[in-house]
C-alpha cells in the first residue's frame, strides 16, 4: 500500500475523529482505561490547527488513515495529537508524520518540537525517544506545560503516567 504525507485539507478534518477513536481504543490494551475513546479533539480545535498549517495526514488513495496536529506553543512547535488507524499501524506512518512536523518546524525557524505523552506506553514516550525526543524534568517545564498538565489532570488522565518531551531541531 502506498501512503502520502501531506498537509491536511479542510475536507479531511471531519474524518480524523474516527481515526482518533480507533487509535485511542488501543490504550485499553496498555491498561489505561481512563482514556475515553469518544473524547476526541473538537473539530473547531482541529480547524484552528489546520489554519496554522500544523495539520498533516498520512493518506492512501487520498483518504486519511493517520494524522498529526501541531501548533506553536512557548516559541516552539507542540504536537497535540498523533493518531494512526490501527489497520494501518506498524507502517512507519507515525514516524513519517513526526518527521514532517519537525522538518516543517525547522523550515519555519523553530528551535524545538515538544509533546505530552504517556511515559510507559510503548508507542508513546519510548517510541518518541527513538524519534529523538528526550524527557523533560519538571524544572524544565514552562508555564504552558503546567497549564497543559493541569488540563490533562482535569480530563481524568492518570497524571502520574504523563510526561513532556522535547526534540531540538538543527
């Protein structure tokens, strides 16, 4: 199967929720029942990310099967969501989407890319580490990270399993 990584189009955006739900269902296999698969990114938020040119999709036959949402935060680019439909998993699409965001961020003059993720889920922090991200200790957190941390806690995520990561761009 051939996949293209491209900028998301506005007509792609309503399709992303189903991908996010399918990918989110995998968290139950990692013992994270707290992730509500119906709690997907609000379409208005996804549209706002697309307007900042931070939404990319992995598509086959021009149909999205994976996506990444990123936007400026604290003078760097922050990845808010990365989801690949499990039927298209293990094809390197997540890595390609991350590479796209990092390349785009570097071209736009940003020094780093950051994200928040689960520290102990194999396809989260350990995967991001293989993409060049490093764990941030709380002494490195910015005010925006603390706000994100508080928001994740309010959402009911197991906060003790969450972490922030950063990748320096060259």
